[in-house]
């Protein structure tokens, strides 16, 4: 008997799983099935209202409409609203019109207009919750792409990011990659022009392009390709600043290229000071003749590099250079007893503003 039950239940489970997958991808078949189920619910409410109106009053028809908002695309949702309207009409015709039912019809009509107006603004072609889930999945993929791979013994990295206004999407992102021999780390910290969700959608697009190129091109060629990519997009605010670093774990040697980004800071353990790196360059996406300069150096034991976005050092009442000096002092205090959680400590000292903020620190242990 158990074996027979498994033989019967497995195809059923596969069938249900297939239908769920097709619904989640917004296919016509999946949407048709959900529409039929919700239409059957409308019919059931209509039938129950004939038997006992108190069990299924007119206002009960809001249930299939709300479920449709969660599960249907715009056009199937319009059909569901029409089916629901037919069911309400039949119910009212059977029970007769009174002030209570008239008020319920008005409320349902307004609700239907609000529901359809909201659904018509979703441009992904998916039901609202699925559309949001897709964006959140893309955001998670972006964050995963920006995770620094496990580093060899003697090296540590840490980062802290905060979007403007607490939005889940931000214009600041990082792309990192480790060489096949796991001795060379390459990272790019990017600040897309804008803030919050508007910049976040562009950063998702840009991060995908950079993620496919990092490690395959030299730093100069990578920034050149990134610059051409942004110029082709024709975004309204179509530029970004970025800083690129390559570190050799065996020797401690590093190189930095800057594209309009706030200058990197280097911690010299012997001097107990953060010094300003000299790499400068043109922001990406502004001109086809962008110019980038490279600086090099070596991280001794106890040294570190810090990268950050302009939201950390710039605000309406503080210029960049004043902010950088503030950051040098703040970061000096944050690492006075070691680098543990230094990035979070620094970001916690930054006043909430209208720009996304990010801090990245790569350190070599003593």
C-alpha cells in the first residue's frame, strides 16, 4: 500500500510543482489556471449567497479580487474583476437593492479601480509580489557578487553599506574576484549617480556588466569597457565613479585606478596615520576620452587600504576635502585598537544623509 501511494502521489506532486513553477514565471498557462480557480471561488461565493446571504454578502467578493492582486498579471486581473462584477450583480439582483448593498457595491467598485490602477503600473509583466521577489532576488545576487572571497591567512577584508533613506536598493556596490591561484584579489567599488531605488536599478545593470569583465581584462581596459558601456545606456544620470584595486597576497604589492571616486586611504602602521592615495581619473560615462591614472605600492604587515563613497565624506554643509580629513581622524580612532568591525564603526559615525554610503577596508595582519 505505501508503495502504491507513492506511485500515485509522486506524479500529482510533480504536476502541482510544475504548475507552481509556471505560475511563478508568469506563463499564460499558469495565469489561466489561477484565473479559473479564482473564478470558481467567485461562483462559489455567488452560490452560497443564494443559499444564505448572511454567509456570503456582497462584500465577500473582495476576497477573490485581493487574491487576484497577489497572483495575477494585469489582463487576467481585469477578467477576474469582470467575473466578480457579474457575480455581485447576480447576488444583488437575487437579494434586492438596499442602502447597505448599494454602499458595498460602491466600495467594491472603488476597490476594483484602485487594484487595477496599481496592477497597470507594474512593468515587469508579473504579479506584484512576484515582481518584488524578482527584484529582491536580483538585489541578493548583487550583494553575493560583491562579497569578498575568503582570503588567505594574514589578510582580512570588511565592508559596510547603507542606502539613502533606508531603501533596499542602493547605487553603491562592489564587485570582487579572486584569481585561480588564489593569490591575487581584484575589487571594484562603484557609486552610481543618484540614490535609493532609482540608482539601485541602474547599479544592478552595471554590476552585471562589471561582474562579467573583472579578472578578464587589465584594470585600464576594464574601466575603458565600463566607460563605453555607460555611454551606450543613455541614462538620464548616466555616470558613475569607481575605484579599482589589485592586491598580490604573496608580496603585498597593490595598484589602484580611480575614476572620479573619492581618493583611497592607506593606513601606515609605522606612522599610525591614514594617507591619501594620489590616483585620480575621469568619472565613467561622461566622455569617451576618459583618463585614468594608476598608483602602486606595497602593504607591509599591519597596513591597510580603505575605500569609500562620497556619501561618507560629502554633504550639503561639508565639502569633500573637509570630509576626507574628518574621515582620516575618525578612521584613525576606529582602528586604534585593531581593525575589528572598523568599517561599521566608521559608518556609524556618518550622519544620515541623502546619499548612499559604503566603506571597504582591506588589511594585512601584523
